[in-house]
C-alpha cells in the first residue's frame, strides 16, 4: 500500500513538476507569475484530443501535437501580450493581470468550443496494474513517471550545460548586463516560453490520460504554482523538489486521511513553509521579488 | 580588422538625447583615435552614462550619428553592438552575481559556439570542442586580470576590486576594439586608484584596444587619459589633454569648483 501510494504520489508530483518548472523559468526571467500557464497544459491536452479524434492520428503523433500546441500558445502569449507590456515599461503586476485575463479567455473559449464535457483519448490506455512484491502499481503511473523523468532530465541538462542555459541564467541574473554582452534577450525569452509551453503540453497530455480532458483542467496550474513557491520561486530544481513533495503529500493525505482534506494540507504546507522559510526551499533571495 | 589610423575608432557627431524636457546630452561630438584612452568627466547628471547608453544601443539618440570604425551604428540594438566589438562595464558593477567567475566570462564569448541543441544533448564532438575552447579562453582572460585562482567562486563573493576586474575581463571576452569603462575607480582609495590606472593601461597595451572612460577621480584621469571631454548639464564645456582642461576657467568653475 505504502509503496503503491508513493509511486502514485511521485507520478502526480511529476505532472506538477512539468508545470512548476515552467512557472519558475518564466518567473526567473521576468519576475512575474504566469497565471495562464495551467491553460497551456489544457490547450495541449485538447490539441491531442483534436488530433486523435478529428484527424485520427496515432497516439504518439497526437501527443506530440499536444506538446506543440502548448508550446505555440505559450509563445504567442509572450509575443503578442507580455512582450508588448514589457516594452511599454509597465510594472510587473500588469503582466500578471494580463496572464489572469488570458487564463480566463482560454478557459471560456475551450468551454465554448468543446463544451464542458469530460473527454478521453480514443485509445486503449494501459490502465492495468502490475504486482511488485505485495503492491499493485498502475502501468499508467509508471509510464507517466518515466516520460516526466526523461523530460525533466533533459531540461536540467539544457539549463546547466548548454550555452542556451547559460544565456538564460545570465538574463535571470541581470538582463541589462546580458544585453551588452551580445545576448539576445528577447529571443531567449521567446525560447523559454516555447520550452515552458512544451513542458506544459507534456503535462496536459499526461494529466488528460489520467483524469480526462476538460476546460478547467488548467486549474492544476495552481498546484504547480504552490509547488514552485515551496521549492523557491525562480529555481528549477526547487520547483521539481517542491512538486514531488506536494504530489506525495496529496496522495498520502487522500489515501490515509481523507481526499476531501487534500487541498487543506497542500495549502497548510505552503503557509507553514512561507512562515518558516519565505524564500522557499531553494530560493536565493525573496526581498524584492514578492 | 586592421584599423587604418586615419579612421577614428569612435566618432560621435552632434548626438542629442532628451528625456521629456531634459537635455541629457546636447550636441555632443567626439572623435577617438585607435589606441587612445579618452576620458569623459563632469559632475553627476552631466550626461556621461547617457552617452555610454547611446553608444551601446540601450537608447537610440534623438539626433546625430555614431560611427564605429567608420560604420554608422546609430540605433543598432545592444546585442549587435556587443557582437561588432564594443564592450562596457557599469558604474554600479553588474555581474551575474549568482554565477561562477568563469561562467561570467564564458557568457560573453559564447557567440563563438557553433554547436546546436541536439548536439549539446548528445554531447557531439563539436559541443565538447567548443565548450573546451570557451573555457580555455575564459581562463586565459581571467589569468590576465589575476583571477585564475577564483574560477569557481560565486561572482558576488569576490572582494570589490576583484569584481571590477572580473567585469572588465567579461567585457574583454567580446574581443572588443573599443572598451567603455564607467567609473572604474569608483569607491576606491588613492592607492587602489593608482593600481587600477596601471591595470587599465596594461589592458590597453595587452589587447591593443581603444578606451573611453567615465571617471570622477581627477588623478586617475590625469594619470591615464590622452584626451578628455568635460561635460556639464549635457553640454560639452571643454576638450583637450588633461592638463589643458584642468586649466580651463569654465571647467574650474563648473566642476573642480575651487
């Protein structure tokens, strides 16, 4: 039972991590919380639905289209909304408000287009379980976990070991200095939105496989946001650790206490952590960031 | 690029910049020959840093022209300016504070890298070769400024004087032909200022570079600059050798104040 819950918890945490890293990346560059990020996952999930039902593409292709869909919408939000607001020299608060607006528009639009009905992928998903020792592990959880692990490892490698990652870290540290050292700040920001959007797309498809696809599924972004705050806003490894903690905590609370108290415990963890360590587990400084 | 000495490295012609009704720079012109150190002096708010921001493309001037080795660079974006060979430092040091000393320098030279993303993820030969070259170049530069023992320290853990040197090493990683130094001796005592002046002179010889510097310390300017321009409220009030401008009555009135 314990082991089984742990695997489920990590698998849920993995989906949170795919989104939480996106929040962190964008926060580290632009100092605002991109509230429409959860909707990129929802759009990714619906893109995969459209490709699998309307276009009748095989699942792998539909899933890739979902990832691309998340990436594209994220990129467009940056290009046509956030970038213009930044250019106007507006306070960061405006970016956050614009993001909230976009989030609403996307939710309502998907409600109009797809109705509020729960949809599932028209494929035989591996819902079976395998017996490991005395525990039954869901195959879907394991598949989701493996995909997440590969994607997150690639992400960490990109951030830490490539020139692109170095540029992104430099912009996060000091965009003004990065500019005069030959780094194209805007184009790197655009790439980060593509990257964060595609991670959200992966999260959306995995989440849709587990819990179906519906217009408000992007609200999972709130959990991912909590995870990134727990880990320390702006820190990618922090976001991953925070997401895993939150996923495991929620699963254990649901299993051993009560699933209706799940969110109570998530938010309680957030509040306690903010009281004890305001900068989060991996946060550097939070002085001027709140 | 070999510079034939008749073309100035930097030429600014009637450059103007206003913010609202404030004339931050008013009709500013300057010509800097290859290998010279040119000083930009004047009281706070005289428009010195605005001139740097115009050269490096942070702002586009409202009027006038900026030529770099004879090419018009007016209004070119900052990352392009860096790529064509103008490096700068900042008055309030702007390092990548949370990154290592060596990463600070590698960033500035990373446009030399030719590998692509799949190459990086798969550790291609090009990736390894480029990374090795970038690292070696950074170590060379850091040795020149005497920071070769601090490669993996965090930039903001260095003492102040070393941070200044790191910022200069980082600018030099662009292989610049023109280096803009914004108050390199700010916050230094007399002894440190002398050391800094020697260091700047050494950089000029070692890299055969042209330097435009903003400086408040008159002793540093006298010691180091071939020519200087004195500004007051955006207007040029004197141009000449340090000795000449020090003797200029208007400069004495506006700036030296005694």
